[in-house]
């Protein structure tokens, strides 16, 4: 028996509370992916998506979710712009008083949120795949993502030429 078309993923921007997580809602026959957007701009949506993506990985190990480091967004955005301008990952580590940093330097993307979200997920997946392990030089990104001493995460995004993205993920 044919029940009609299968639900499809549709991106919809809505404004939510600052610390509201991403979630899926069903509307009629379509799933709506609600992107938390406390204000205008790709950076805010990306920062929320980034925090939720890191927390999704942490949840697989039953680790406490990190809170949004929202007040750091202007600093981390500038930090990411500076790293992209120099072409050097971690070149401006510490200017936002972060304890640790993961960077996705020059990853292929475009200027749409959907593509940048896919870029971020791909980068985070590669970092998560470094673990588990205790040798920081081999497993450092994973160690940062799973460190129980951190309580906040903030993310900055820079798309320089519409084809590559720089993403800084700062932990505190």
C-alpha cells in the first residue's frame, strides 16, 4: 500500500532561545530541521550548529553537554578571520582566553549554511576519529572534544573565497 511520498529534510530558519538545541519537527509530511538562530548571520547559526555537533559526539560517551560560549562569538569570529588571513591554523590561539582549540583550516565549502554545516560535520568527524587515546600529538582534537574540564564551547567561521572555510572551535 502506497502511503504517499516519504518525509524529506527541509531546512527552515527560525529564532529560538540562545541555548536551544537543534531539533527535528514533523510538519505534515515533511521533517523540518530547525536551526537555532538567535540573531542574523551565518556565524550565529554556525556557532549553534557547531556546539550541538560537538555535544552530539560527547553524548555518545555520556559526557555532560558543553554550554554555548556565546559572549565569545565576536572574539572567536575575529580569531578565525585572522587565522584565515595568515593561512596558519592556531596562529591566534589564546586571544579569546580559550583553554584549547580545534581548527578546520581551509576546508572546501561554499557560502550557504547547508554546505558549511556539512563542512563542519566532516571536519568534526575527522577529529573525533582520532580517538580514543592519550597521546596529545596523535589524539589532541579528540582529547579536546572529550575533556570533562571544559564547560563551554564557541565556534568561529570564515569563508574567504566562497570555496574554502576556516572554522575555529574554542573550548573553555
